[in-house]
């Protein structure tokens, strides 16, 4: 389903979860395909680089998503980064644990945009991972939902 989703617009109906994966924190956002909107919901702390699987399981049970979207980190020129490998491992684990389709989207500027949005909103540089997840998911919704 990932190739089908990545290749163009799709007609989906339901809740989608977006993830901004990191080795220390994972930002999570929820989106609705009907409205095409996304909202940041939480930041999950990782332990020694391992995702907080109980936290992710709780969120998936609560929201019952039809799809998961993960921001794919690349360098400015589009090349893989060290975090790309860890993100691919995270995606594989999501598929194996939850039996849900997972799609990816380029996240190159999401953290920068999230930091700018957070500074404007709070006048301080707080943790931005959940806002980055919102931007990742909002971008995916705008590009893929018909």
C-alpha cells in the first residue's frame, strides 16, 4: 500500500497518525482525512534509542488509525542520513507490531518550520517534535488526500 500511497492522491476516510521519529523523542500528531487537518498530540521519550512502544500502542488503541505516516529524514540534497536507517527500522517495527499501512514523506524542513511556529506561539524554544509531526502529517494530507 505504501507504493500506492506514495505515487499520488488517494481516497481514504478516517484517522491518520503522524510521527516525527528521533532517537531521543518521537513527536506524534493526529489527522482527519475528511477535514484534511492535523493536530499535535504528544511527545514520547525514547529510552536508549528505543521507541516508547507502550506509549505508541496506547495512542494507536486510543485513535484507531487507518494509516501511519512517518517523516523520512534526508540531507538537504536528498541523500540518506544516519537517522534514515533508524527511521526505516522504526517503520518496519510499526508494520510488524500494528499491521497497519505506513507511508513516508520527506521531512527535511519540518523541524525548522516547527521551531519557527513554536517560537512565534510561545516566545521560547520548547520541544517541537509534536509540532514537527503535525507539519509532516499536514503536508502528507495536503499532497495525498483527494
